[in-house]
C-alpha cells in the first residue's frame, strides 16, 4: 500500500470507442485536466430480515454507476474533440491552408448521440482507474472576467476497472486556452437590430436529456444511455444593468444570441495567418420571468438568463429549426475517425 502523493502527478486520458463499452486504449489522448473526477459507485442492497439476531446483515451489491464532472480550460485544439464526443459527427468544411470549420446542430432525432469513449484517470501516483462506455450528457461553457474560459463535461458510463498501468511518457496540448478577453456577445431582439453587449461573466449549459436510470434485470450495469427528454439550453450572463431587459422579460421578447470567441496568437498550428475561433448561435431565447435589476448603492449590474430551447434558424441549419449551432475552426480535418 502506498500514499496517493501529490495530485499534480495525476493524469487523464481518453479515446473514442468503436463499439459501445468496448474499451479503447491503444491510442489514448492525454488532456490538460483542470479539476473534477470520474468515479464508480456500487450501490448496496440492504438486507433486513428477521433472523433471531440483532446483528446487522451484510448488504448485497446493487447498481453500478459511473459518474463524473470534468473541467478543462477551453484549449482551442481540444475543443473540437470534446464537442465531437458530446454531439457526434460534425459537418466539416475547409482546407489545410484555410483551416477547417466543424459545424454541429442540436441533436433532435435518434435515440442517442453515436459516441462513447474510454477514460483512464489517475490521482497522484496511484495506478489509473478505467471507465468505459462513457457518454457526455451535458456541457457547461463558462467564463469570469479575469481567468481562462472553461468547459465542464457531465458524463455517465457503464463499466470500470481498477489498477491500470500508468504510461511512462506524457505529451499533451500546450496551446493557449481561450481567456476572458477573447469572447463577445451579440444579441438581437425579434424586431430590433443586432448589437454587442459587454459581459462581466457568462455560462452556457446544454443538457441533452439522457436517461441514466435505465437499468434492466440481468445486469448490475446500466443497460444503455439514451435520450429521455428534449434537450435544455440555457445562457446566462452578468452585464451592466439596462432597463430594456427588464421590460423585455415582461413582454417575453424573443432574442437571437451569438457568442464569438477567437484566439489570435498563436494561430492554428500549421495554418499560417488563420486563427482558432468558436461561434455559438442561439437562434431563439426568452428571458427568465424573474429578471430584475437589484438595488445597490454602487454601479448596477444585472443577471440575464435566457431559455434557448425553443429553436430557430441558424447560419448552417437552412430551413430546419435548431436550438443551437456551434462552429469551431481548427487544424483538424475531421473528428469522425
């Protein structure tokens, strides 16, 4: 038995699976992991029978649940991989000289996103724990006004193994992450013109509505992780207070929102003069009914919260309505392999 040791010695690696819950570990990618963990929990089935004795009876093993929340800085060269694992195959355009743009729309059909992956995570100097059959159920993109922007993945998996061998060498992204100074928000009321709104912070959450309680007789593991409800899409931000938003909440005014992020230095690796960029379109959002301007004796700010699950047309959706569109430009031709 050995001490876990210094947390900085830990690591997180993942790889897309070809077949659901068939572990893929031959070409795992090391990701610069910020915080959070994945864990396996084996529920206990209580035994409480009358047996002429007051000693507690040992439990039986119950449901196995693989759960986790992992937070990463928004490194533009790994964002495409994470979005692919969350939303599935993108529409890819571009060339090696112009950079490649990957476009995702909200998944509004099918039983699930056809993506699963294997994770190996080690704390400190411990051997790694392996989790397979993992799917991302929700993501949160967020930023304050002083640090790097982050992406948090909420995931659920099927199987686990302990005590997996550690690699002897580590290579991961050293590309500068998106910082708070790289994002701008543009909004447009249904009958108005588009304008930029200066944010103090933001948080965008997309939850695909998976059922993580689909256990069947015959196995302690979850049977599958499939859609159970329509997705939820919410965008919140803190801004300098404007009375117009209070009035628009009362009127249930519909808004288009566009969050643009780009990094100028360094540009996309191997693509001269072309920058990484991420554009998120939310074609229809309605402000929360409890929008308010709280009183204080200092400069007034307010929190805006938009429900963006109503759907509308975006740049890449054509006549089809979608809850969101994400376009990410980088140097990877495709994430489908």
